[in-house]
């Protein structure tokens, strides 16, 4: 087989067969196929797409390029959830705690921040002492003992995706539905859960900018999962404004705790309850209405919060942060951004809000770079809110005061304030199964 012929076939829109796709993934991981040929192939996918059959085979070849985790020693239906990435998206820990508190079995592998989006593992590492690297045995034992574990993905999960993602990042081939679907699903299939709930984000802070594209991506991922024997559903959620009020690692963990105490932001609480209920349905705990009232009760009676404490302690973290979030630490400096005019916030460029937070130190600017756990933004006004001149729009947190100027400019430019009254709109925009 020659890579030249595979690229040409894809360029001509002829369907590739499974053996060609397996050969090219194996050859690329082994270093036999150079980056320039893989780049040409990826660009051909951007223009020609992939048939469902090609997408299934390509994804499975990527999943099998590394370890396929075996969770069969864990009792019950193992569930996982995955977000396509957003700003202020701290739903994982709320949902995992609620689902486990209701008897679900959450075996979750999460990622780190990517570009302007945050990652659960970075957020969890703002909790003093907490370990996100557990051995497979520790992971299985913890899930069997307390019903939940959230850990970082081991380095040998879908190594083909790792290599291809790095190439896509620098060859303008990230925003392709088949490439995103195969990237996410290869990791999910390799991670071993029986049932996966996908949170497909849409809007100015997401990879998918339109609801139609979000639906196509959701359907492609659901189809890949189902074809491989997994129960997969997708919720399409709004990312045209950041989720909740906090952006930044320790600030977001504090908001997770607030939410599990029952006084979190309404948008975040609603999304978490809906997704937790869907996961319980997938765990065969009842129909949607029954499962929704189960998670609502777990939120109201503190069972979800107690489960979060158990999870933190089981992974070596300081469980007292649940009673006292100041133990997460606070940034040395805070700066209020005030509105220069009156009106309504009609839009938030959510990617730019995420970038402002990265500029304060909350995200990485270079691969594997350091992050400041206490840096970030607390938003006091969001889309749909009325403001008068002088109102505090947001508070910035950093450990270096010189970072405020650039972050303030980026954040203010991200907001559109106009005279017309506006509403924030729904947070849950669709469901695909
Ligand atoms: N997240 C992933 O893991 N891969 C993509 O391609 C996009 C988002």
C-alpha cells in the first residue's frame, strides 16, 4: 500500500476500505508515514468528509492504537460523560457526584485545558493533595468502593489521536466534524465505559458555531458509539455565553461546591441536573422523570455534596475544602471591571472571555506550560443582564497585577452592550440518540 494512493483516493472522494484506514493509522503511529502525508490526508478529509463506514473504521483504528481499558471488574453499568469543550464548564464534578450519590457508577477519564477551554483535570488539581493519576487497579477499586473516580487519561489511550491532534492544531484541520468525532470517540471507546453521555457545545465559545453543525457532530459520535456496542446519547448545550459565573480552576471548584450546596448559578445547576438525570436513565435507574427527581433530591439533601467529599478524600485531597472553599487559596490581587455605559448585555464572545482568563494565568499559553490555579474571572453580569455605568461587570483575579490591563481589554471587547433588552435563551438546545 502507498500513502500517495490513499491520499489520492480520499481526494477523489472514493470510499476507503477498513484495511487502508487501519494501515495508515498504524503506519503513522509507528513513524512510517511522515507528517506531511498525514497533513495532506487530513486536508482531503476537510474537503471530502468521511462516509459513516469510513468514520467508524478510522475511529476504531485510532482507539486500538493504544490501551483498551477493561472495566469489566467494576460492577454495574459504567457511565462516562464528555464535553466537547467550553468556558466555565465545570459540570463534570457536579454531575459525577450527583449520579454516584443516586447509585450510578461513574468511571471517568478527563482531559486538561485546550486553548481557550478549561479541563476537568486542571481544575481538580487546584484541590490541595488531590491525585488525578491512579493506577488501573486503584481506579477500579475506588469506583467499586464509592461509585465514582475521575482521573486523567493515561498516556497510552489512543496515542494516534494525540499525534494527529497535534498535527491538526498546526495545519488548520481542527474544525472538521469527522475529525472531531473520531478524536473524541477514539478516546471514549478506549476508556472502557458502557454508556457515554456527550455534551456537545454550540456557540461562540465552542468548536461548533451553529446548531446544525452541533447536531451533525452529535449524531456522528452517537452512531460511532452505538456501532461499537456502547450506549451513547448527546445533549446539545449553549456555549454562546460562559457557563455559571466562574472561569478559572480554583474559582470553578468553589462554584462546584456552591452548586452542590444548592445555591449555584441557575444555568449551571439546570444543565447538571438534566445531564445527571440522563446518565441515571442510561444506568437503568428508571425513566427520565424518576431520575430527574432522584438527582434533584440528592442536590437538596446534600447527598451529592457528601459524595464529592468522598471522591476528593479517596483521591488524597483535602475534603475540608467542601466546608471552607478558602482552603483552595485565593489570588493575591483582584480587580473590578466596571461598565462605561448603560444598557443590556446582548452578546458575549465566549472564546474571548476564555482567552481573557488564560491571559490572567488560568490556562496554558505553551504546551505543558504552568497554570496559576487561583487566577481567573468571576462574572457578575452576563448575557441578558441590564447594566448601568459604573456597575461591576466582572472581577479579575491574578498573582501579577500587570496582567489586568490586557485581560480587561480582552474581556470588555468580548461583551456587546446595547440599548435593546435581551434575554439569555435556553441552555439545553437539543438531544440526540
Ligand atoms: N476535543 C477532542 O478531544 N478532539 C477534538 O478534535 C476536539 C475537541
